[in-house]
C-alpha cells in the first residue's frame, strides 16, 4: 500500500530516467533541461540516453553536450538487445536508482509532468503512469484511425485485466525499480511498453494515473508502424491466459492535477 502523507514527505527517492535516442536533437535537449530544472535537488539519480547503431551523429553530439552540462547525471550507452523493447530491457538492468522512469526524447512525453510523476512515486506507489484519456489529458496531432483503435484497445484490455487504468500502452511511467526485476521479458518491439506494465500488475503492484497531454513529435520520425500496433494483442492475451498469474481487481486512485 502507498505510504502515509507523513511518511512520504520524508521518503528519499532517486530516479533513473531512461531516454531512447534515435534522431532527436533540440527536443532531447529541451526534455533534459526541463526535467533537471524542475526536479527537486537529488531526485534525479541518472539520465540514461540509450543509443543504437542507427542513432544519428547529430543526436550523439547532443548526448555528449548533455553529459558535459550535467556531469555525473547524464550518461550514454549503446543498447545490446535490438529494437525499442530490447533497449529498455538493457536500460532497466543498467539503472541503479530506487525508481525507474521511462520518457521519450521527442517531447511526446511532456517533460513538465515528470515532477508530478516523481512526487506521486514519493507517496509509495509501485507504478505511477500517465493517461491521455482522462480530463486534463488529450491528444494533439494523433492519427484519427489510430485514436479510435487505441480507445477500443484500452477499454478491452482494461476489462480483460480487471484494472481501472485507462492508458495501458503509453510508456510514460515511473516504477519502483524492484517492480521491473525478475521478469522473463518477451517483447522486443513497441509492445514491450504494454508488457512492462502488465507483468508488474499481475504480481499485484499498486498503481495510479495522472492526466497528461500528448503532442506529436516535431522532429525525427516514428519507428512504430500502424500494423505493428496489432502485436499488442498478442502479449495482452498471452499473459492474461497463461493461467499461473491472475490480476485482482484493484481500484486506481482518482486523477488530480
């Protein structure tokens, strides 16, 4: 259960932020600068810029500049496993903070919301996620067909898992680090964003959502094709019907701004 207000007020927290980097430059720099300027001193333990062999040279230069601007906090490492899911699995293993936060480096995850996620995590939640589907959230520049499909998917998987979480595929979240240990991960591509939420929930993790707005990236290209979105069904159904794990109905705390 979450800690009481008095306990959470003094509970230390150290956050490892994971940011995969492909072709982002100014958005990456802005994301890091905002997070560092708005967070409490000491809260950000590390920011890991995860790069691949496909990361653009100009993006690598920004990573180097950020390492110089925030020494002992920002560092860059090349992923070993392939694709987005593989990059995140590698970074989960590298992280040394009490909490792990996943962010995009293209501003699709609002960096101003990071401080709110951290503050909620300080209250003892195992997972604090974000939702684009509740009041205060929303979408800007999202493909209309994908938007409808996303809504039906969220509703269907929510019912399947008996959870009140409303945005199961948006990876902007913070976990207690131990919630991400000891799993046998399966997905290597974007559906990993769903898997790394469902597996902790199946183990009984308590969770909360805060509302955020999503805006389409203004630089770089998306590497998640429309057809690949159907792969999310595979991991959702497989985990739910494995038989050895069952998620109990667990109310999600009300969103507040």
